[in-house]
């Protein structure tokens, strides 16, 4: 069974962006995240849904 939650480094790699960009996107609510203790985590299903929305909408940027 695949792990459902990814840490920042793993999730950034999954999306093909830098971890700093992912932190920013999570902070502004652009991509859903879960805070567990001090860790910021990302659900794979949420990341997949985010990717699907971006395929139909504006391109993802790594700024």
C-alpha cells in the first residue's frame, strides 16, 4: 500500500517544483496541505486533483 501523505520534499518532487514554492503555495491556500505537529504534509489524492485542475487551467509556475 502506498503512503497517502507526503512531506514537503517528496510532494515538491512529485509536482516538479521547488520546496520553497510548495511552502508558499500551501501558505496561500493554492495547494491543500495538512499540518501534523511541526510537519507540513500533502495528501497524494489532493496533489493529483491539483495536477488535473492545472491541466485544464493556468500553467504551473515555479517561482
